[in-house]
C-alpha cells in the first residue's frame, strides 16, 4: 500500500483539472477515499492510516484464534481494600512520604489535638453542595478531613496527597523528619492563633510547648543571667549513653565557660569564668524527645546514623529534672517513631503508637497497620522467629479465603470472556464494508479500544472529526475507518454515542473549498514570479509604497497560511476524540498558533502605529507590485513612499543618542581617574604588603567586573553608580573573610584599592559599607611583626557557618558537572571530543567578549592589550548570606578528548563507570580511573566519599578496547543498603 502522503496527494489529484463549480459525487468519494482497495491480513505489517478501508493491525489479532482462559480473570477482590472491623485506617505512601504518614498517625491518636481540630470552623461557612467534591482550603481543613477519614472511613487506607500538596512537599524526596515536625507545628500554631475559641487557639502550646531557660552564672560575682525560651521537643545526644534518663541528664548538665570561651559579665564589666546550664521551667502535656541518631562525620564529610541501643521504660518521671519540684511530672510512653535503614540519607519510617482509649499498641507502616501482641510495646522482637511464624499463619488464612473468592470470580470472568470472544470474532468478519453497500465512518481510536479487553469502550464520540458544516471533515479521514452498516448499527445500539457518519456525512462544501484553495495555491506560484520580477524594477518618483523586507521575504508563506486559515481553524477547533488527547498534528498546530503571528507589513509599524524610522528594515515597491500583494493581504498597513516617519520615534532616537554620549563621557572620566584599576596594573597584594601605605580598602570583585564592562562598552552596558560591599558582610555586619583567606582562596571575591584610589572612588560612586585593612607595626620590628586588622571585624560564627556550608556543598551535590579525560600511554587523547554539556549562548558571548583584546571590545576606546584575566567565583565556593551581586560561575575549560558528565555525590563509582561506558565505549571492568593521582577502585563507594567534587577531572585509562558492549547494562546492578533502626520517643501524661 502506498504511504500516507502519496494517498493524500492521490485523493486530491483531480483538482488539477476540475474547477470548484464542477465538483461531483465521484470527486467527493475520491477525496474521502471511499473506493480504495481494502488491505488483506498478512499483506500489511501495520495499519494503513491513509486508507479508511484498511482494517488490519487494529488489535484484532488478540481475538482471532484460540485464547487462553487465563486472560479473562484479572479482577481483584474489592474487599481487600475494605477496612476491617475495629482496625485503624492506613495512609498511602506517595513515594517518599512515610515520615509524613507516621506523624499524622501519632497526631491523630492525640485525642485532645483531634478534638480541638474538629472544633475549628471552616474558612467558608456555607454548606457543601452534594454534586461537588469537598476541597479543603486551609491546612486546618486538610488535617480535619484527614482525621475524620482516619476515624470513620470504610477504606483500608486513604490518600493524603491533598494534604501533602497543600504543604508543597516533594513526594519523591525524603525530608528530615524532625525538621518537618518542627515546621508543621509552627505552621499549625500560627494558623490556629487566629481562632476565637481558646480551646482551639491554644491547643498546640498546651499539648506540645514547654519552657526552659539558659542560665549563666558568673564565678566572680555570682551574677545570674537567664534567657527563657520555648521548646516543642528536647533534642538529646545519645553518644556514650545506654538509658534515656542519662541522655536527659547530659542535656541539662552544667557547662564551664573558661579560657577563650569566657563570659562577659555585665556586673564585673569584663570577661569572667562562668557556668551555663539549661533549667526546665515547665513541661507540656505531650513531651516530645528527639534522639539525635543522625550526626555529622568529620572524616567522611557526611551525616551518619548511630545505632546505639537506648533503653527507656513506659513511665518517665521528669520531676528530678525540674527547677520547681512541686507538681506531678510523670509521663506515660504513647508513641515511638522508628527509622529503618543504615543510611542517614535514605530508609523508611514507621511508628509504634498506643491507642489512648484501649491502651493497646499498634504498628503503623503506611497502608499496613498491625496490632502488637498484648499491651506491652515490644520493639526488640520485630525479627523474632515466633512472631514471624504467627504472621505467616495469619497470611495463610487470608490466602485461603482469597482463593475461594477468586475461584468464583474466575469462573464468571471466563464465561463473560468466552461470550465476548465469539462476539468479536463474528463482528470482525462482518466489519469491512462491501462495494456498493451502505457504510459508516467510525473512529479508529474507538475501534482499537473496543478490541482492547482491558479498556471498556465508551460511547462513540464523533464530534471531534466534524467540520464547520456538521459533517465529516476531509482532513480527519486518516483517523477514521469505513465499516459496514450492520456492524455500525450493533455498535450504536450497544454503546450509544454519535453523530453517525454515513454517506450523507461526506461534506461537499469542504471538498469544494479545498478544491478552490488548491487551485489558488497553484496560481500563487505564478503571482510569486510576477512580484519577483516587479521587485527588480526601479521605482521613480512618489508612486511607490514602503514594504517591510521581512514581509517581502516571507510573503508567499504568509499567503499560503492565509489560504489555509479556514482549514487550520477547523483543525484547531476540533477537541478531544473519545476522551483522549489530540493527535500530534493538532498539538503542533496549537503551539504554532500560540506563538506571535507575523502579519504582512507589520514589521515596519512602530509601537505608536506609524511608519518606523529604520530605513534598513523596509524598501519601496512599485504600485503594480503593491496591488498584487494587496490581493492576498487586503488588511495590510499601507505606507506611500511619500509618508514621513513617526515623529515620536524620532524624538526617542535623539534622546537615546544623548544618553549614549553621556555614558561615554562618564566611562571616559572614570577610566581616566582609575586607570590602573581598569587595566589591573600596579595592584596591591595582601600576601606582600606594600611598604608605602598602612591602609588598603576592599570592594567586591563583582563591582570591578561590572564597572569594567561598562567602561569598555558604555553604549551597551548600564552605568555602575554604587558599590554594594554588603555582599562581603554577614547579616550582623561582620566581615566574612579572614586576612589569611583573603590572601589565598577568597582573593577571588575581593579587589584591593589604594588609599588614593579610594578617595576618587568615593567621589564617583555611592558606597554602602567601607571595608578597610590596617597594618600596625611596633617600632624596631620587621615585617613579620606586623599586625593586620579589618574594619568591620571578622564575624567568627558566620565564617564558621560559611566553611561548613562550603564543605557540605562539596559533599552533598546533585547533578554537578565533572570531566573525564581518556589517556593512552599517559597522554591525553586528542580525538572523540564531542562535548556533552554546552555553555549557554549568553555565557559564551560574554567569554568571547572577555577574551578579545581590550582594544577590540569597544570601538570608542583604544586600550592596551595584556590586561590580567579576570577571576570569577567558583560555583562550589560561595557565601552563605548571598545577596545579589556576587558572580559565582567559573567553568572548567574543556579540551579535546574530554567529556563532561552530570553526577551526584550519593551515586556509586559503579554507576559512574556505566556513564563512562556509554560516553567512551569502554567496559566498566576495563576502566582504570584516578583522581589527583589516587586510584579509584571501590565500586560500592560513593563519589562524595571518594573525594569527587564538582569540576573534578578524572583520568580514564582503558586496558583493552572491546568492540561490543550491548549487553553490559545487564550485569551492572545497583544494590540497596541494608536496614537498621532509629527511634524517637513521644510521651504523654
């Protein structure tokens, strides 16, 4: 059978000789391809979309011949999803939301919190219509709805996706459970604080909020200072402890402040030795204790999990730990949150929670909920064989019940399947429409769904293939099939729908219009040649018209689109067919229509609706040429060549020229005042302090780079009017860099300024913060005795935070770029250098501009070559308190024979080798990898633990080249980590 495009062309070939007024029934049937020969089974490998009579390859092979009875009984028992009597309701794990589910179950079983939430009124007080689904509007309403479902739903488990979506959580990434609990409690407390009912407004504080004080006592004068703070949970260190009470004791133990850590006493007005400790002032109804099992490992630079055993009883007396001993502070264990897994970055959360009404313990594991034996919490026997045996016996009982139910359902399904099998076989045999017999057109998509037993057919919907006249659109014939009237009658009786598309649905109006358009397209080619010849003529005098050059280049295409506008509108107006998405052609059409259209001659219309001032964008054509063009574009804007340009645009052009002149003058003045700073010559250096001055000033390197850009290109870049040194300071106003770091790794963030330059800078720019380095030197001492101080001084806390953040980012990156060098005989290969990552066009343009000799960068200035290459901030080193202004990108310059790969810190070396295999065609077992001289050989180690950081360059040496690596992926399987346990406790009165 001929391809689809050939069938399309053949269906309309008659239009070359038949005018629109002579279209007859035979031409209409040719356009709808009614008389094409049907395809035979075995002759077509797949269905011919261009032939409506081809009924091969539409899914019929499933039903022809004998069918295995096993294909008829794929029905699950809905009772499996029903909630059991006296059982709790589970929560669906949406991917990595087990930590959310465990907290929801624990909060649900807090009866006081649940009751208070039930009392919270809806944001919209109106009733809920019966014909609409309830959509919670606030976090409180989401939690209310979830709690109500957990209490009274008949489902075995419910879906918390509405609640998770309202919080904006990523369902594919497991968050820190402790952090989630803190943030959500803070959000809930803030939301409930607007309630009028005090029982609702204060429930979070009453249930979970306590108070403690940081108390510092001066050893010299005995002065006691106290800072009172609220808490929602106590974070307890477990290292070196065996019992929960020991962890609490360490949390409250006294700390000595001595040496460099001495305390400044307001009474003594000096630093003194002191003691500091935490005092518990009040405890909440529900006491949350967080066991800190995740700690930072300084050797690996990662968080690790502690599997230390911590013992605790079901009763906890907090009175010995209270400042005020009066009152009862005995708590009863009510819930335990457990983390399974050996890694701090993955694993699974479950919860053991006690039913406050019965005192019985339950294990909540997403959708699965298990009642614990007895009323005692038994954390230590989860893998006990006796306990597993009981679970196996219970599962066997369920299996037997399921088998009995499935046997009956299978029998019924097989009976129904056999009936449909015979029915489909008979109907398919009678599906083709015989020549001269009545027929119907029906959707190919619907036919395929009818033959697909897994998808019950919907009513036939032909509205998506109708033309504007309510008949079958000729362009939709590739989506339709012509079938016999007998089968069509059966389909409409059984499934309903419509409208029916028989011989009366062939649209003569559409066929006539298409005939007219096709003939016009042929005439368009002749007119295009005529206009092309007319454009070669010279226009004299004022008898011409302005036409946009862009419009002239594309006028034939615009005319074609205009001729097709009616058909395109019909295509765009068609909706979905049988409830599914539109086909690819319709989707592409929508995308094109969404783009801004170019109407003829609008390219020379200015924003004010008048003739644009740029003569380079337009030309004069003769009246004859314009008349031809107007036949196709009657609504095009018309501008005789005698018409003046837009007066408003002329004014704006003059103002722009004046601004450019002003910017050039500013750039010239600033360059003259700061010649050495611009050319990066005679710059001071902290590593070898200049002897002629004791003061140096600091500005951000970003300012210097932006200022140099303006001076080089004053007509293209905006002038720099201020110096934002705040990017070099922390929120407390302290400097983020030490003197030593500014001489080494942090030198790329700053630029040093001579005092004489600083005086000129203060006149030229607005400076938000003055940063100065001063050298003081005692008399008679050499350079080694010099002391350097900064104004403002260094902020130690923020500096430490910056360093920790930098190290963390180097070890916890995702989708970062590294580079692989392939070497042969210890030499880098200089071929196969196709890059896999490309620099963006804007960055590439900037680099080209920077790498030009300075004299070529701006024609308005003649500058000397040889300026130092500007430094940029590396993306793996950045300031924690980042504000706009610091540039953070330094790209590794790739060479030939090198490829860039995107990797993450937590992926293994084995996974990296698979990436390298696809990039270089080198088998993983033939790869010898090294980083900075160190051999990388542990396939199970993560890249972070191996010291691979963003922008690393790894050397690859292949043992022997192998030709075929097609089956390599089959042996490269990634193993999952083993499981472990981690617990946190929640206790209640």
